[in-house]
C-alpha cells in the first residue's frame, strides 16, 4: 500500500518517509465482474471458445484473467511506466502455469499466455517495469532482475541467492516471449458517456470507490490508488469535461487523457467545475481512465 500511495506527494508523518514511487506507476489486479469495452487483450488471451475475438474484446462480466489483462492494457494505454502487482489479488492462471498443467493442457489449447512469459518483453519493448509481490511462485526468479525479501519487515537484496536456487532447480518450463505488441488506440463515443438523468446532469459520490453517474453506477472498488473522496468527485467531473471537450469521434482515450492533464496544469481544477472545485482534489489520468473504462454504457471504436 505504501508503494501504491507513493505516487502522491508525501505528507509528513504519513508513514511513507522512505517510500517514493514513479508518478506513472499503476496498481494492477484481477477484477471479476467488471465490464470491458473493445480492449485488445490478445497479448495475454487468445483461442477463446467459439472463436471470440480478443483483439477487440468486450464483456459485461469479465473473469479474473480477462479483467487483469484488460487492466494492464488500459494502464499502458494512458502511459503507465510501471506496474504494481500483488499475487494475492491476481488471477492465478493469469500469473503462471506450472509444468504439470502445461503437460496436461497443450499450449495451442490454452487461451492464456501467463504474465511471467510477457513481463520481460513488456520491459524491453515498452520500457515498462513491474514490481511484483509474490510468495508462492518461484518461477519468477528466472525472469526477475532484482529480488528483495522482507526479513522481519526489513528488506534484503537476495537476487544472487534466488538466482542460484533457480539454477539449481533447473530452468522454468515457461516459454518466455520476446514480443509485446502495442494495442490499437480506442476512441470513445460521446453518446455513451452521459451523466444525464431526466433532463439534467446528475453526478453523486457517496464514497471514494463509487460514482453515481447519470443512470449508471461506476464501481471503483478495485481502483486502489484513489486516496480520498474528493478525488472521486473530481473524476466524475472530469468524465463530463472529457465528453464535452474531447469526445469528437477522433480523439483517443490516450490523447484526451493527456489533454486533460495539460488543461489542469494550465488552469487548475476550476477547469472541471468552477463552482465545486473547492470540493475536488486532483486525480491522476490513470484513475480517470479507469472510471471511464468501468462505465458500463461505454462504447468505443478502435482506430
């Protein structure tokens, strides 16, 4: 949690005195049941039953693996430079397949390419690092650059020791891939991002992890880097602003997210809502995009 919240400026006494995280680091987890709108998850998921496409994947009820794949692709889409992943909140079959399972299920019949096979290519191709908290999958010793063990709450570099153990047990059976292809830009439809209820816009934020947006409820419970309710209020206002200013049928989610950050830098949070800006705290583009992507009415086209 310190790493997750380390993307924000430290407040003296908040417990993060020795924790600093890249501002563009995104926390990734599995999120069963979330909706997905035309996301290219083919880097991780292929060969679905009934020939369902994964280059433009949509579902109102994602599984753990498809949701985690989409969460990664959506974070990369808006410029994530590091991924923060906890084994405890990940889909096991997305993270790794052991040798016995590989022997039972042939690769051409398994739809999931596990993250362990892609993590190095993600860094080499896109310069995106991964910090993975893990306790039960030693196969990651083979692909990790640095391995740190918590020893009675004290971090200790055990890279050499872990690499020696990996060598002693033999190479992992996972076939590491060298390519992580870029996904296509996605362009949202303005008509699918409406806060209107009746004849007026209505946005209500009860808690930091939920927005009542017109007739839709946006569940942000799994968006773990939102720090406080005032950010969530600003996220709701930002969605309306994006719809009015940038959703013209040409501007992609990545482009409008960058444009919104420039607008806030130039004019402050007043650009979102001059009347209610006093109740807003600045969110990152990652959490704004996450809210947009979890709007169940969202419709997008790929460029």
